[in-house]
């Protein structure tokens, strides 16, 4: 009936409105932010269960101590399945080190 359809439409609108998220300032933000592979620049899909995100710590060049900061690298499942993740991460970190010095 029309009444049942109207109730379902209202329920769907209320459910869709409750899926928004707010940050500390009260601004609306997205629930899902897609990542990109640091090596291939491909988007990492939500279904890519083989992808990883790795934090590599920053080291002070003079003292050799960890500086409580890090750089985040994301590697897609495609790169990992090809067996290139070790080479990719090593190359990305070396490029970052060359830029820092």
C-alpha cells in the first residue's frame, strides 16, 4: 500500500542521513577514503584484501635515533602478488631518504 511505501522511503532517508560522519569541528566527512598504491599509483579497492599499509619510521641522521615521525606507504595486492613488494618498498624508502638529505 502507499502507506507502507511511504514508511519504507522515510526509513531509507533516515538511514542514509545517519551514515554521515562528523569530525571534531562538526564538518561532514566521508566514511571511506580510498588509498593509492605508493608504487603503482593505482587505487586500492575496498575488496583488495592482500594490500598492506606500512609505516616506516624517520631516523635522525646525526644521532641515529627515531624521531617519533613516520612515512606511510601503501602497497596493493597486485604488487604483492607479483613478488615486487620488497623491491618497491626498498626503492620508495631510498627515494625518500635521498630527498631528505
